[in-house]
């Protein structure tokens, strides 16, 4: 059985990475926000490249 479980939470405004032990306790976490691109009223877009970069960063430092 693995020692830890890790999870990536890709939200609307940020990417979060958390590591849990067997008891469910948090042993590591990292979160980075990403830009909200609003090309029109009521529209929100995100850069897939920025999301991928944030994901790599939080996993590397979490």
C-alpha cells in the first residue's frame, strides 16, 4: 500500500495540490492562482498553457 495519496484540484481561479497520509491528515499543500481572461461581459476564459504550468509547479513544490 502506498504511504501517501495526492490530489490535484483544478478550480476556476487556481490549481491546488494536496498530499494526505493514511489517516487523512494533510502533509503537504500548494496553491497557485491563474489569470481570469474576460473577453466579453459574462465570459471567463483561461489559458490552458498557464493551467498546465501551474499544475506542474504545485506538484513539484507540494
